[in-house]
C-alpha cells in the first residue's frame, strides 16, 4: 500500500502525517507532497519537536512539490483541504477514485484539517494532537480495508 499525503507547503500537516503513519503502518510506503512546496523551505522546529515528543526522529525533509507521477504511484491519496481535493480531482480525474479528504477518510467528516503552521505553544500542540488522532483513525481504516 502506497499512501500519499498532500497539503499546501509540505512542511507541516502532510509531513507530520507522513511520519506518524510510517510508524503506525510500517509495511506501507508513505510519502507526502505540497501543492505549493518550495524545496528551499525547512520544516519548522515546532513540527520536529512535536514529532520528537511522539518518539520520532525523522530523517531530514525537503519539501517536495506534487507531480503527476506521485498521483499515479499512490494507492491512497489523502488531502488536508476540500478546495485542494476538488482542484486535484478536477485536474486529474483519472486519479479521483483514490483521493480522499483526510478527515472524511478517517472520521467520515467532510472537514478540513486546519493548518497549524501559524500557531504556537499549546495551540500548535493541540492542533498537532488532533492530526495525530486523525492519522491513527486513518491507519486503522487502512488496516481494516487491507485485511478484510
């Protein structure tokens, strides 16, 4: 199973989701991209600190822009925002059957995953913990879909 997470810049939500899901589903290939990713950007320290609190030490990450080959390679594509899902589903209709809004896939709720990049302190941690719970629910669903 190849799982692709997509967000805006590939330095916060999609990267955190990627790293969290890798530990929850070690047999899966998990990667992330950004619709407007800039390879010159770096992952913020607060993102790395949150992952560290979860016992993770991710390898250095360079934000990567989405390519058509990424959509083709993925078995499951999880997006953070409805507007991004709609845009990609329109532009790449041939892959729309494997595209989901992350909250819809995980919880059956068609709501965006808020971008915590501008938050700090407890607000950032609260948002990151919500993403963690959503990724856990998605991992559980992937496991159930895969095994029965």
